[in-house]
């Protein structure tokens, strides 16, 4: 296991997280996952200690695995009524 | 472009070849421009265009949409000049911003950008070029 992830690996993790977040059929979870990854990566952008960088990276990696599993589970039970935020035109 | 011209030349030459094999049968892989009996002025023009490099520029409305998205993502004030040549780093975007911009472009245009190509985008023009290329290959 490499000690410190490179910048390219971190950006690749960021991109993977955003891609998986797009696959959620639920509007709320989709938006939250996007918001949360952006906030977390911005907050940890200024880390300089290698061990904290590594722990943040491995945490992000485990969250990516979790997101993938949950996206698969949620897509099995898509509700027929989507969120009102996804309507193309407002109902009134 | 040159390879396209070559492949389009070889097809008519194969169809004009007589079916009876004669002595001294040339290799089918050779491209002969002297097609007997038929006149293909358009192909002759294409073959001479090998020195002329055509660089496909992105459509202006694509560049417009990319500029709009970049302005919104980086929260730039309304009057700021974002042109095709502006680099993302010069506009104040760090690498996370660049990834977000590429993801926003993917969503808006309905395309999918690969990892390596996404890492090489540094200016608005490059992004617009890649979007047009992906839209063309998809259509």
C-alpha cells in the first residue's frame, strides 16, 4: 500500500465519488452526496501531514464503496413518484 | 484526414478491378489513382490535400455554454471576460474546481469524459473542442 496518495489519485477519487452520486434515483441522496463530497474535499484540501492525508483518502475510499452499494440497492426500489424538485415545469 | 482520403480511394479501385485474375496481378493493398474508365475528380482533390491540415474548431455556441458554466461554477462577476483562450487556473480555479467543471459539462451535454482526457483540459477552448468531438462521435 502506498503511503501517501498522489494528487492525481485524489482527483480520481473525487471524480469517482461524483460519478457514483449521479446514479442515485433519489433526488435528496444525490444532491447530498454531491454536496458532501465537494465540502469534504475542500475542507481537506489544505492538509499537509502525510498520515492525515492518507487517512482522509482511505476514508473517502470506504465511502466510495458504500455509495456504490447503496446506489445498487436504491435502484432496485425506485418509487413511482419522483421528487417535486425534478419536475420539468412547476405544477402551478 | 489523410487516412480517411486513402480509405475512400481504395473502395472504388477495388470495385473497378476485373473479376478475372490476369497475369501480373498487382497487390490489392496498393492504391492506384489511375482508375481506368471512371473519373473521380473529388477523390483526386482529396489525395492532394495531404499537406493541408484541417483543425476542427469548436462551435461558438458550445464555447458560449462552456463559458456560462465556468462563470457559474467559479462565481465570477457578470462582466468578467471569459473567452476561448482563458485558462481555468488563470480564472482562479484549482484542480477541484476543474473536476467540478468537467462533471458539470458532462451533465449538461450528456456526454462521458474519460479520466485521461479530463486531466488534460486546461482552457475553455480545449473543453469545447472535446465536447464537440464527443457529441459528433455519439451522433
